[in-house]
């Protein structure tokens, strides 16, 4: 039996493996979706914020604002609350409380006092207008204030630019906001202004551009707001030609919509007058890949040779040789690793030695050096006993003394410097062959981001789903149990006229877990 067949046999039938799901989200714990983006108070250490909140929630007008200002400045005498900053703090707290009427009244109050509204105050007011846009009757006034804010300086800071984008997004001149977004694209790592402009693009039928920006949001590890999907589905219900772009996005992006959005999707497809679908919320048998509703088998879609070659090239160039990798690894270490790969690759299994070693511990004296080494040795032994070609990536401190020569008798070993980042080495070793599996509990979010290309990131996730093994636990006798990658892809897919769409039901998940809930859709007969 050759090594590829041996590895396939290990993955499918080993009694040492527990069937479970692999990497899914980009957070160690599941973060529940919010229906709309929010801005919260910026610093919980500012005790005066409670006084502002109490005033804003209990007052009906600003007849006592001057008295309140005098009292609170005297009470706290804080460097964060001064005569100069009071206006911006008050408007920020109106924003936190989502009190648009009081915020508008306060802006009028400042204008009538003969003082110019400062940049921070006006920026927070535009934020408030965005989050309370349903309450605004005069959108042209918001547009006028956007131009006033823009005139404050030729070079506005990123936060103020974001406020301008939000302000313009609720006006007829939304394209001015999109221009600002495009100009600041590379430095923008906040989802709210991006979501605001995506919503505008959908509203004005700029679907392809909207999808492009949604892909950018995902590639930067940010979140697409639920109201974007809600808006998109409403548009699908009215314009049948929009469905293709929606489903293409689900397939290519790998996003998991929440239960509320999935119910809207199901209802929309079931109630459309032409070619309606029937939907059922269901699960997939993880052992067989069979849908529990329609009983169809989900296909195991492999990564093509071209896709794998592109992923390998991307990881080597952008993750191993990227500009910032030298902050963690020295150039000569990377050169040494490249030569090592040339001499020893490919491998059947690549093991994150540091990660595996931390499975060693008896609860009473966890993570003793001897226990860590024993844990790593047990994981290595599990694979070498199956005659598999194993590479261990470990830091030098873990393999001191006789440990390194002993480990080299069992497997290939590359020892990194103690301060080096070993994840790039692991990933690049794992892509030396398409059949290679790798053992690690890491989610690799940073390295996914470094690929900086939506297509490569999508391929990376697919490869990770089928190649990554996580240690379930390691017992005192050295027996290892692993999570088994699914034989089918947990992505939206269309086969034989039916859609199967995985979704997030809100159950907390670890970084290596995928959703277990699906929507099965088939044409109504």
C-alpha cells in the first residue's frame, strides 16, 4: 500500500479518530451576529459618561444644558472632559444612546451660541444620522453638513472620513461617499462604512461592485452586516435576475448566514410565483454525507491541480516570504527551511510540535517539559507506526539534549528559533503535496489575511477543511484521538436541481468547528 493510500485509510477508518468537524470560523468562540452595526462607548474608564447618559435619557429638551455643562466640568475636572471637548462628548453620548432628536437639538444649540461646530462634534452627528436614518426627514441637510465637515481640512483623519462616508450614504449623493471609501480602501479596516456603501450599491443595482466590496470585507476578516443580506433578498424577490449573483456569492464566499436570514431565504424562494422551491431545515450525516431531508449525497469536491498550485505559490510568496514575516523569523532561517523542503519534501503528515506538545499534562502538573515531549512523541508515533512520512516542526527549546536525535530517528524534524513564528513553516510544508495532512489547533486567521486575495483565501479554507487534523485528546497511555475532516464540503452547493446551504444556528463553536445545520431546497413539484 503506497503512502497516499495509507493516509487515506488513516483518515477514513482509523479507530483513533473521532468523527467531528474542522476549522470553520475565524474566532475561537462563536460571536453572535448583530442585526445592525453599533457604536458603543469608547472608554469605560470615563466615569462621567454615566452622568451624560442619565441626562440624555431623562431630559426632553436642552433648557438646562448650560447648567449641566457647568456642573459636570466642575465635578470631574478630567483631561478627557474639558470646555473644548464637551460638545464632542455630548454628541458621542447621544450617538451611544441613539437619541437623534436630542443630538439634532444640541447641534442647533451650538450653532445658535455663535460657536463653530468642531470637527469631532460634527463627525459624531453624522454617525448619529446614519444610525438613526429612519428618523431623518431632510436628507439634503445631512448632505450639506457632509460638505461642511469636508471643508474643515484638506486632509481628514480616517475616523472623520468614515463619518463622511456614513453621512453621504444616506443622501442622494452617496457616490461621493463611495469615492472616499475607494480612495481610503487600503487603510480601511472598519466594516461599518464598507457595509453602508455596499447597501447603497445594492439599492442602486450596482450588484457586481457590491459583491466585490463584500469580498473585500470578508478577506479582511470583517463582518458583513445582516441588513445587507436582508436587503439583497428583498431585491431578489422583486428581480429574479439577482438570484444568480446571490447564490454565486454564497458558493464562493463560504459565509454562514444566521437562522433569521435563512428563514427569509426559505420564505422568499417558497413564495416566488415562478419556479418556487420547497425548503427544509435539516442536518447532514457526517459519516456518509447524506442529507437527512432529501437523502441525497453531498459531493466531495476536490481542489483542482491549478487551484492547489496557486495556493502553494501564494503561501510561499505571501506568508513565508511576506514583508512582515521577518519580524518573527530571520532571513537565514527561511533560507535554511527552503533548502530543507527541497531535500526532504513531500510529507504525509506535518505536525505542529509546539501545539501537540501542549497536550501533555496530567492536570496536577500540566505542561512540564517532560510531559510536553511525551505528548509530541505520542503524536509522532501514532503516524510513524503506520509507515507514514512525518515532518515535525518544533522550537529548539522543546528538543534539547537527546530529544532531537531521538525524534530524528522517527521523523523529519525542522527546529525553529524559540522566538520565530512557526505557522508559516507549517503551512508551506503542508502544501508541498496535495495529499498531505497537518496537525494543529490553530485557526491561521492572520495567515489567511496575509494572502490578501479573495480567491486564494477561499481555496485556503477549502484546503484547510480537508487537510487539517486537530487532536481531540491524548490519554495517559499515549493514545491519540483526532477530529476527522468531513468527506464533504460545508459550503453552499447545487447538485441535481437541489440546493444545500449550511447556516449558523447560533450554537457557540470553536475555531475548528463547522456548522451542523443546513437548509435543503428542492423545486416544488
